[in-house]
C-alpha cells in the first residue's frame, strides 16, 4: 500500500498525559499537512511541512502541540498535557506541489480520546 | 461566518437518483476546488479535483465550479447505497501553502 499511513489508529489517554502520533506520507510527496477534525465538522488545518521545514502553523496549534518532520519523510505530532478538548480525529495529508497539481491525499487518521 | 458553507444534511435519496451537493464560499482567492468522500471513522478520500472554473466529469461524478457566484457543486448519477457517506468540499488559494479550507460536510444516505 503506497498511501498515507497513520499510527496509531486509535488512542485513549488520560487528561494531562502526553501523546505522539506518526504519519508516513506517500513517498514522493514533499508536502505534509496535519489537520484536526471534530464530530460533524470538516477538517481544520493545523500545520504543514515542505520537506523538513515547518512553514506554517495555525493559531489552533497551541504551544502544547509540536510537530516535526526530521528528515523530510515521516512526521510526528505531539500533544503535551492533553485536555478533553483535544479529543478529535487527527488527519495527515501529503501532496506533491508541481505546476497546478496540488491534490492532497489523506491517511485514515488517528482518533484521540482524552478521558 | 465561515469561509466555506455546506448544508450538513442529511440528504436521503432512493437508489438510482441523481444527487446534487453544493458549497458556497466567500474568499475570491480560492482557485483549487476538491470534493472528498468520508465514510464513518475513516479518512477523507479524494473524489474530484478542479482548478478554477468549469466542469469536470469522472464516471458517475461531475464537479462544477462557478467562480462568479462563488458556488461549487458535485453531481452523482445513478446513486448507489455504497455512495452513502459524508461529502466534504474543500478549496485552497493560489498561495504558498495550498492548505485546504473545508466545508462541514453533507451526510448522504442512498436508500436501496
């Protein structure tokens, strides 16, 4: 399978704990995005990388959130001191920006439940 | 007011019907328009991608963009029960990030 892969698929954690999610993009894609989706809403942009550089962060990304893409391949999203409001689906997408082609492909997401 | 508005539904149709799904938007900078299908507890799956105005057809799906009205549509012909899902419109501007701005999604139910 050469699609976007996310791990874990589900995570239940206690409030105050730290969690880390992983995303493996489509191998030839240089752009990687993180989105968050809550029930009944569309995904909301959190941050994106071009290769290993993090180029934009949404104001939704509080200082408890940090994302990395150390070698321009996989990415991690860490949430420190989780709160119940962090419960959501965290989606990763990748794309290869060339010419007018900006199609983004999503992974299956990591569903986070903070209890 | 959200940048992208989409009727949440649910929209219930009989099998074989033509389905029309729509979104309106306010940002005239949007140039790329997409439709995603999302099954429950799964990630969004890209269905259609359109640059600027016009129509695009792919099998049973037709996407239309009317930039003058800031209105996009997705038509599904000969709808099937397997089309039952949430349909998300998404769009992005011609800027450096190409980040997607999504509608809230329309839930579609196709009855056998």
